């Protein structure tokens, strides 16, 4: 149940962030907005880390360098999200992003990328993805 709650909160805040960023970018530009978003996110995470989370850092040496560039992906997410909202609106942007996320997770699961255990896509998952794509097509129509 906790996982579902956190997923719903995360999804809601991604949307709120996208809308706020789209508005900010109208005044200062998209990459400036991405920079501010990444900076405020870093400062928030640092505050929580310093004051609320205790734990070892020695495991950081075990992390592959490729995985340490996740923040770079975040900057691209912010840029893409803001730009898409300007062109196609919030609803279609979020819908398209969900489909892109599903497609990428499908590829990761199928191929075992990033040391993830390979998963087979079954008929119910294929039906679900097809329905989501159809929903986005209907939304954009």
C-alpha cells in the first residue's frame, strides 16, 4: 500500500512540477527553468538528507559511474516536459510521457538493461499498453 501511495504522490508532483516549470519558462527560458528546478530539487534533497536521514555513504563506491548521471536525465525530463506542455498542453504531455515511460520500461525489462532481471511481456500487459496508446490518440484527436 505504501508503494502505491508514494507512486500516486510522485505522479501528482511530476504534473505539478511540469505546470509550474512551464509557467516559469515563459519568463526566463526553458534551460534556465531546468537549472532552477534541478537546483531547488538538490537543495531540498540535501536538507532532508542532512536533517532527517542517517546512513552510510561507503556504498557509493560500488555504484557504477553510468548510474550516477541520473540527474542529467532529470534535466532532460524537465526540458522535454516544459517544451511539450507549451506545444500540446498538460494532459496530452503527461499522457505521452506515461506511454514513453511504459515503452522504456518494456525495453528495460525485455532486455535486462541496467542489471534488471529480464521479464516477459504477457497478453494483459500488451492489452493495457495498447489501451493507453489508444487513449492518448483519442485525447489528441
